[in-house]
């Protein structure tokens, strides 16, 4: 069985690599509080990452865009 799983991280240019896991975990926690989107967190290749359910049959392209927008908004605040 092959799963279609998408994982991604927020990685602003110039941000220290050793602080990215902390930043991404904080963004994940903020997304839950924000409530506009929901996605899980995971560890991928030893790094904190977001794991949205991109294969949900009810998702629309604009739902995926909103996840990216929410991550960017939070990431920009926490940098």
C-alpha cells in the first residue's frame, strides 16, 4: 500500500537551522488555537514537520492554500 502523505516545514530565509524545530512546533500549536485549519505534526527525517490531510476527499485547493497562509502568518509573528 502506498500512502500519499505530504509533510512540509516553515523555513524562512536566514533563520537558524538549529531553531527551526522549535519554530515549527510553535506554529503547529498556534494553528490549533487559531482554529481556521487543522493539521497534524510529525517528525520527518528527524525534523519537526506539518502533516495536513491533503488526501481528504472534501479538501479543495483553497483549503490547502489556507493551511499555507496560516503557517506563514504564524511563522512571521514568531520569527
